[in-house]
C-alpha cells in the first residue's frame, strides 16, 4: 500500500436545460464512465445559452481530478 497519491486533472464541460447542479452532475457522471478513480471537481466557469430572452441551457466548465492507478 502506497503512502502517497498522484493525481491528474482534465477539463470538461457539462450542460443542462434544467440547472447548474444538473450540468455538474451530468458532466461528472459521463466523465466517470471513461476515467477511473475520479475524486473531485472544481467549477472554473459558469455560463449559459439564451433563447428568446430565457435560459436555454446552463453550462459549467469543470476541472476533474482523478487518482493515477497504483499511486
């Protein structure tokens, strides 16, 4: 068992018509399907798409941290 860990971060963008929280959850869930050992996320940007004067989509840019296998 190692007494230290090494991590890597990737940047992803999640979106949702429902909410910022839903956009975050969508992004983390999809990322976790292809990347093992996801352990944290940071929201670095929040934005949206406006359609006819109303919010059409919420978008969030996330940095997702995951532990390198074996570290």
